[in-house]
C-alpha cells in the first residue's frame, strides 16, 4: 500500500508542477513532443521507482515508418510499459471519460490522442476514421484491440476496428504482448506490486494490398500472433 501511495502522491505532484508549463509550451510551439515525452517518461519513472521492472524483447522487429501498434490489455498500468518501449511518438485511442480529467485530459488532446465513446457505435466509427486519417498523414498509433481491459487476464475477442484503421492507412500492424502486468496491478485494485514484467514485440502483420473485406482474416492473424507470444515461456 505504501508503494501505491508513493506513486499516487508524487505522480500527482509531477502532473501539477510539470503539466501546465508543458501544455503552455505545446500551445505556443504547436509541437506535441514535449508534452508527450514529458508525460511518458514521468509516469514510467514512477512505475519503475515503485519496483516494477520492464523487459522488452523484439525492438528490432519494429519497422521504419508509420505503424499501428496493437497490444493486449490487462491493467491500468499497461500504458507506461507499452508506450515507454516504443521508440517514437505514438497517439492512442482512449475512452472519452479520460479526456475530462484536469491537466491530463488537456495533455492527451495536445498529444493528438483521440477519444472514443465505446457506447456510441457511430461515434466510435468516426474516431477510428479520424485515427486512420492521422496515420495516413504520418502519425503512428497504439490501440488495444480488445477494446477494454480483460477482467481475468485472458485475451478477449478482438474488435475489428484496429485492422480497419491499418487497412485504410495502408500501414503494418505490430503485435505486442505484455506479460505479468496484471499481477502487479489487477483490474479494480489500487495496490501496485513490485516485480518484473515482459513486453514481447512480434513480427509486423502487413496490410499492403488488403481491403476492408479482409478484416476478419487480418483480425484473426493479429489475435493468433499475440496469443502465441502470451503462451511463449
């Protein structure tokens, strides 16, 4: 519990002290790099300070150019591990309610993250289309194909929006499997435990030449790729 309180207190203090200057700088320069990396590195620092050690395997598999990174989702602490491992700025599709948080919500918008209203199908489709346009313009993205956190740690059925984004933008999908984070911060818990987690990065799934009609096949390929990495000893 002390570890959790440490992270919560000092992360909140970091957001209050560092967040506003970064937001002002981003508003003036129109460059999201400062607020993005300031947020990512700050959160990752406190996660590591709490004793969570993150190992990454397969960085060499990330291709150059725009990609759609797709990862499993079991914990609210997934994002620092996954985003912190990607050696480029990415945008993320996040649930709309997170954009209402003071400072943090403004930072998400400044970093070009896209809100998704999961309860409104038309709104969700519009968010996917907006993300596909951004990828076509050169912005890589991270998405959780399950759509939400897994309640039991097992990989849930994938939504097809992830591969639709990649097909429309003509970019490869990079599968990622995060192992062990659920045990550090289970869904519904506020008790952050120390220990090691492993992020595996798989071979890219190409979408060049694919059409929207291929989305079921591509979704299954992506699901199988992540499942295989989760089962690897």
